[in-house]
């Protein structure tokens, strides 16, 4: 009985930690959906690029060895800017053609980004330079300081995004643009600027999620982001696409469900639990748990 | 050239049998593309899980025809029906098509009510689930080890090269028949029904059409064609392994369809041949490079070597570039020629728009 | 029903066997969008073989009401009855099959199909719509197609669209699209036709023509419910008028009576001024 409770609580903790990482990615994806109105299948590549950039900056390859936190910050900024570039080159030129060309283009972009990276670095698995740590345990449950740090970084990011959305001009203009781009434009909002900054935040959040994921689940390959994309989709749709807070909640649910499933049902199907949640949401509640209009 | 006389068939030159392989695979991919064309080109359904129907067909054909596990060392799977070849072939292929169609109907039933973007995500996710089931349910599929003794019908009776020619001809015949049937369908009132649903689901409903059923039927037909392609593939390659059925297959087919031309059956076949031709021919890039180095004068060879040197030197370099090109192709076609080579720009005007 | 039935003086001149029940009946229908009540306990009837006008200021809920009647939206409460039977829970295609056709305020044409294909699509009971039949019964399908083609030609001529038969619908002007949509409904050949602002964007001489066509249809026994902003048109051509305001039915009856209703004048003109 005690063992059961311990294991259960432990699983919940892992689920929460993974959920917090998912939520960083899910919020990033949902924010960009808010202003661009298409589901970006290339979003996973921002995770991958974040993880690899942090890797190179912090040890492997480039001859640099920045401390991981610094490398992470640089990676987030660089990938954020890269995201703006990607939208400029691939997506903006199609912005007046409706959502479908954008959706299909995002598949093409995903391929270009993923395989360009693969061509450059190969498929061998890589690992971030993180120290091995002993878990800190209370009553037999606990986690390593590293995982705790991942969780805290993710939570801090959520708070940051919350502040950004609620208290800054950018947040207000983002919401206005997200509600109705034409109207926002008429109201004098520089919607192009808003879109650009949203891409920055969205791609940056993706990069951060990628680094955090790589810390949690080393080692990783160039397919890491694409594989994790479905998990992020699940969280995003569960929360109702375009809704940042919904995405956070959705992410926690998905994270916990995946970990419970892996522990108690079958360890082989980790991702499939996310798929199943995703499909369940689409079937029964396509506008997400929060309901209401999208 | 005496390539087409029976004696010459017994041993093709290296490039000849390579070409035959490419053409056979291209024929199989043409079927996949024709199937997707029914979904997307004619009905506007964004199916990002096409590979699942292909896999379903391949595994069906394999399970019907592989020897029972007792006869295979290290087998984890629990049954193989061991249908005799070549008589079992039609049964195996029909079953592959049926299972592909059923899976498509099932996946469709869960998600055709969704808007086009959600449908894209749902099909992608469901294909992912199907893939992990194939990988993990080893009792059925032999897991990531795969079913590696799928019979090649008629192979025992002839030389390798003769068989390759015969199977190619068989694939072409199947392709022609399927293309003919599909063209008849898309040119009939049924095709008009599909297109109307593609153009405006609301209007189609207001005119009394059961659009859900139309979409399911479309899913079933396209899925059956993909399943048939899977069956042909299994008997051609002789083995079925999960790694053959990754999302990249789906998107290669998409690239072929977009390139060839949406809502054009000719375009679908053309696109598949072009894309598979490109994909397979790049396998020779390193050979060409080596023979260039050998045949060029020393100075030129050194210069070439120097030029290539900064490129990464690992096995996945060239294969990766192949996918970069496929990605670029998708991006460029959508931007600059959304109707592809054979499509009609007027027809693709409204695809995938919500009412 | 609040309406006095003695007023239904059967302008169309014909009464059905179940003469008391209107062909289409909207009974206490409510439809909300979040906090907004778009249809607020609306009730009215459309007599068989009448031309009924549905009027009301912008945003009154006219199109929403059409959507509730046709099954595109499910009312939050209330009933919609077609020929005496509840249809509010049926999907749009089933309602259409029971003899109700409609057009949209912004036409939903099949842009990537030819004008001819647009019309042919709408024909009912096509054997060739079933994939197996399409393949194995070419004879039946062929002769049906020939019939459909003939009807399409007639309809195109009726709407003066014959010169555009082979054009892609995406190339049509706004007015032509309205006509095309009407043509599609005619191919469906329903008992009752709901038209959402059929004259908007149609050039004036054609609009007159169109009116003649509507009367012609009406004379052939078809019931018509149309949303229209042109008061003169409504007053001169409709047998009955229903006034919708803020989602409520303000009045209904013959044009002459409705026209004099003070609430209508006030609300409606007020609404127009604000629009
Ligand atoms: N799908 C919807 N979601 C939310 N609100 C809606 C929706 N459809 C209509 N509305 C709102 O319902 C109200 C009624 O709209 P409706 O289109 O029915 O008016 P209408 O009488 O047809 O006006 P018009 O004369 O301009 O066509 C409006 O306030 C409109 O904004
Ligand atoms: Mg309206």
C-alpha cells in the first residue's frame, strides 16, 4: 500500500514536471496560432533547434563551452529570431491565401529544417552536458535538483508569459490581433509587428521547451521535436487552440496522463497516450476542455 | 538493344535492374498518390496519415502469406496463414485493399466531422497510434523485427531478373486498372458529389447530400487503393517492417500529389514517378562522385575533393538532403504553382476552405 | 400561434388538405451565441404556396433564423415544423430531402466546378452518386445524366445563365452567383424555397426578371420565404410579411396590415437609422 502510494505520487511528480515542459511548447504553439490561424507542423523543429543550439553552445562542436543556462538563453533568443525569419521567408508570403496553403507549407518547412539539421549533424544521439544527480527524496518520493530546476524554469516561463499577456501593451495588441486582425489594423495596431513578435516568443518558447526536454530525456536526435510535436498538439488542443491558459492546463493533464499510462498500463506506448488524448479531444470536445467559441 | 528478348531478360545490366526497381516502386507510389488524390484532390480531406493505410495493406498481405511462426526462427508473431503462391496473391491483395479501406473508414469515422485543420492533426495522430501498435504488438506483427518472409509470387519459377520484369508488368497492369476505375469514378456523378463536398460542405448539405457519408466513402476508396499499394509492396520487397512506414512516406506522397497536380489522376501518377525517380536516383550520388574522382584528371579530381571536403561526412548526409528537397518542393509548389503540373488552377481555388 | 388565422386569406388561392397547419412553422425558437440571443422566442408560420417576406433591420436575426430552420444550427429551444413534422433535430441534408431548399446571403457556390456541374450536382436521386452503381450501371447513369442535362439547360435558360454553362463558377459576378444558387435550388425542386436576399447584387433589370421567375414558381405551387430589405418589393410582391426585430417576431400578416403597425414602423425604421 505504501509502495503503491509512493509510486503513484512519484509518477504524479514526473507527470507534473513533464507537463510543465510540454506547457512551454504548447503555449508557444498556441500563441502563434492565435495570430496566424494555422496549425504549424514545423513547430517541433524549434524544439529541436533549441536543443541542438544549446548543445553546441555549451560544449559540443563549436569550441564554446558556455554554462548551460547561458547557452539556453542564447539558444532561445537565436531560435526566436530564427522563427521570425522562418515566418518571413515561408509563411508571410502566403498570408493572404487562407490557412490551408500555410498548413501544407508548414509540413514542407518541417522537412527542410529537420533534414537540413540532420544533414549537418547526422542522426547519432546527443546529450546535453548535465551532471548526474542523486534524487532528493522525502518519504521515498522526490526528484533530482536538475528536474526540479526544469520544473521551476518552466513555471517561471509561464509566469513571464502571463505577465506579458496581461500587463503589457504587446499582450493587449496580441489579443486584439488574435481576435480580429483586420479590426486590430483599423484600430491602428501595427499587426505586422505583433505577428513578428509573436513568432519570436513562440519560437523562443519552442526552443526552451526543446532544451528542457533534452535535459529531462537525454539523449536526443534531430527528430526529437517532430516526435514530440504530437504531445504538444495534444496539450494545445486539449486546452482549446489559441488559448494560452488552456494550453498550460492541457499540458499538465497530458504530462500526468502520459506518465500514469507509462507506469500503470504499458511502458511501450508513451507517445500513444498523448495521441489517444488528442484523438479523444478531437472526437468529443474539438474546441478543448474550456469549451466556448474558438 | 536486346533488353526485351526473353534471353536478355534473364540477366539485366546493373542499371537495368535498378531502373526496374525504381519504376516498380514508382508504380506502387502512384497508387498511393491516386488514393490520396481521392481524399484531398477530389474531396478536400486533409489526410496526414496516409501511410497507415499503406501499412495496413502491407501487413495484411504479409500475415496472409508468411509461413506460420513455427517455421521461422526467432518469430514472435503467432500466426501466418501461408496462403500458397501465386494463387493466394489475388486473395492477399484484395484483403490488403479491404483492410486499408476499413482502417481508412474507421479513422475517417472518428474525424470527418472535424474542420480541415483538425482533420489534418487527427489523421496524423491516428496514423501515429497505428504505427506504435504495429511496433509494439509483436504477437501480430513481429514488432520492429518485421515479417521477413513474405513470398514473392512466382519467384521460384524464374530468374531474379525475369521475376523483376514480370512483377513490374503486374504492377503496371494493376495501376492501369485502378487508374481507369478511379477516372471513371471521378468523372461520374459520384465524382461530382465529391467535388461539391470539397467546394462547400454547407451547400452540399443544403442540397440534400449526406456529406458525412460522402467523406467516409472517399476515405474508404482512397484507403483501399493505398492498402492495395501496401499489398503490392509487401510481395515485391518480401518483408514488412515498421520502419518502412514512417510519416515521411505520407509526406512524400503529398509532395508527389502537389507536384503532379491536385484533382488530376494523370498528375498523381506523374508526380509519383517523378518523385520516386528523384528519390531513388540520388542513391547513386556517391557512386557518381566516386567514378568522377576516378575518371577526372588528377587536378580536377583534387579540386572536386577539396570542394566536397567541408561537407559533413556521415551516412545520412545524402538521404537527408533528399528530404530537404522534398520539403522545398512542397513549399515551392504551394507558393508558385498550387495547381502542380497537371492540375487546373480553377479547381483548387476553394480546397480546404471552411464554409 | 399569435397570428389570427382568419387573416390567412390564402392569397395564393389554394389550400392544402391539412389546411390549418402552415407548411413551415417556427414555434418559439431561441438561439443564443454565447451571451447574445440572436433569436428570441420567434414564432410564425409560412402558408403553403405563399410568397412570404421576412424583414427586419440588419442583425435582426433573419439569416440565423434561416440557419435554424434549415438545420445548419440547432435551436436552443423551440420547434421547427415542416409540413407538420418536427425537423429541428434533423441534419440539413434530411431537411432538404423533405423538400426545403435555400440560398445563402453570401452565395456558397461550388467555385471549382462549372456552372453546369453546379446545377447537375443538385439533382435528387442520382443513381451514379453511389460509387458502385457509377461503375456497374453505366446505362442507367447515362440516361439519368441525359435527363439531368436537359433540366440543367432549361434551368440555365430560365435564369438567363445559358451562355455561362461551361464557365467555372469562380468566374461569375456576385449577381450571377446569386442566380446560380437559385438555379441549384430549382434543380433540387423543393416544396419550399428560402431565399436570403436574392436580389442583392443582381442588376436591376435582371432583378425584375427574377421577380417574375419567383411568381412563376409560386404559380407552379412552390412556397417562397424570402429575406429582403427593399420595402417596396416586399409590400408589392409578398402575400404575407413577417417582421423580425432583435430576434423577436414583431408582427406578421398581410403587407398592408403590417405596414401600418406602429411598433413595426418605429422599430424597423429606427433600426434602419441605426444601421
Ligand atoms: N455564428 C455566429 N456566432 C456569433 N454570433 C452570430 C453568429 N451568426 C450571427 N450572429 C449574430 O447574431 C445576430 C443576428 O445575425 P443575422 O446574420 O442573423 O442577422 P440578419 O438579420 O441576417 O442581418 P443582415 O440583414 O445584416 O443580414 C447578429 O448580431 C450577429 O452578429
Ligand atoms: Mg442576414
